[in-house]
C-alpha cells in the first residue's frame, strides 16, 4: 500500500489522501482476517440457563391496544371492567368513525449513507438484566404430522418436519415477534432499542409511504407479554415486489429495518448481528424462528434447530453486496422476516446473519430447490445505519 502511495506521488498525484489510504488498508486487513466461527448449536443449547439479575421497575407500562379514529370524531371509546370475566373491555359508540393506522415514512439508502459507520460488519446485542436467558425455547407442542418420504408440501418443509411450537418470554426468544401489516403477517426481530428487522416483502409498499406496521414481540395466541409497538419509519435498500414471486436480486436485499414508536428493546433486549461468511457454509450453527401459518395459523411461534447455510450467491445494488443464502431448514408462510441467528463464544446474545425471504417454487435437493434467506454486507450496513441514526 505504501509503495502504491509513493508511486502515485511520483507520478504527480500529490493530492492522494493518506487518511483515506489508511482506512483502505484497515479494511483490507479486516477482509483478510479469517472470520471467527460461530459456536455449534448443540454446544449452545447445552449451556445452563441464567436467571434474571434484577427486577423490572414496577412503573413500567406496555401498550395493549389502540383505536385509530378520524380527526373530528364526535365521541370516544371508554374502558370498563367486566367483573364476571375479570377483564377490561374497550367500548365505543356504534358508528364511531375509525380509520386505518397511518402510513409510515420510508427512507431508501445509498452507499454514501453508510460510509465510515461503526458496526458495518457486526455489533453486539443487549441482554436486559430483568429477564432470564435460555438457549433453547421451551417447547409447548411438537409437530404431529406425517409427510411421506420423498414428498414435499407447499410450505417448503423438507422431511421430516422438526420444528416445534414454543412459548417462552425469556431472552432472546422474546426479541422475535409477529409482524402485522395490511399485506398480512410475518416475523421480525428486535435489533436495536427501537429497531426491528423483517423482510421487505412483508411491508405494504405504496407510492407515498409504506403502509402501517405493527410489531408484537413474543406474541402467543393473543397474549402480548411485552405489549406491541407501531412503526414510524422503514429503512431499506430495495423495495421487493412479491406479487409475482421474488428474484434472486430481490431476495439478496429482502430486508428492512423498521423504526418503532417506543424503545421496545429496553423490555425485550435485542439481538446482535454479524456479516455472514461463506467459510461457515455447511456448519450446524443456526437457529430459526417464525410464525408459521401451517402449524399455528401465525398465532404461535415455531423454532428450528440445528440448521446450516448450504450456499451463498452474491448480488449487488448501488455498490452494496447482498447475499442469497440457500438452506434446507423448514419454513412456511409466516416465517418471512424471521431471523437466522447464531452464537459466538460466551456472548449472552445471538447475532443475526440472515432474514428469511422465500421458499422454493419446486423443492429439491440442490440450490434450485432450497429455501432462501437474505443477508450479507448490505444487511449489516443497513442495521449499522439504523442504529447510528435511530438509537
């Protein structure tokens, strides 16, 4: 590098910025450094669970419901307590004119947005001291269905289906939750204090904004132990059009970060992230979470482990590299946006390396018939930008 700088100066390029060259050198050293491998899932799940270190403040509140009404509404809802059923009932006069939740702002990124950001290749998560830590979620129901060997199902499940349903408000399982939009339901993960990452095709895109987004961490059959939050902004590289399926280009960038209206991560904690490296291919390092339509009608979360990424294909847009990460982990409608995460060393949080995108149109045993996640440097840059600008 220094030799190159000297040659450029000898050739008359006296204005070469040495600081820029030093940053370039540091980047090259980083790329040449062998990536640290994640811990094998079996070793992670054998760890002893950890108890909560302190109690949550008794004054903490969560949002359990909201009614959107027109600006000039002449009446308002009321809350009453039903003693017979020991429940609170939100009531409104018949004819109260309601409206859809407001659309949220959208923020497309460009390469200049992420230059010189910290955490471009990964950053820590946050384990809240008021929550216990478990390394495998508590099973509530195993999958009880038989798929004849050699047969595939529309949900792109590869026999045998080893997912199970769970209900576990401990960390980190509570960082994953159900995403609701006008386009349907999916899965998301807390990735910052008020940041949630999900699939881009979960968003109800329109010409003016991105529709509304509601996120409920640890949602389970109507129960909301942490309440819910609403999106205010969506940050992204590309807007996928899933109306006719997703191309590899769209899958490679099929992730967005939604800025929420409250610091939900103070309650749930949040996952870390790391840029995926192809050196990790074929390793059983990964756990996956989603709200499957086939197993629970998107009402309860499902867990898959152990899983491996089998192949990586790189695509680019605006100077950014995104990955199509092929695998044979079981997924179905509702898993979209769910995390693929792994654990490193003794860290008390997992790190997201990918976001579930699509299943194969014709399932098979090669890259043309696999399920796929989106990830790569562009995912890390997206999260780094969101953490820097919306802490």
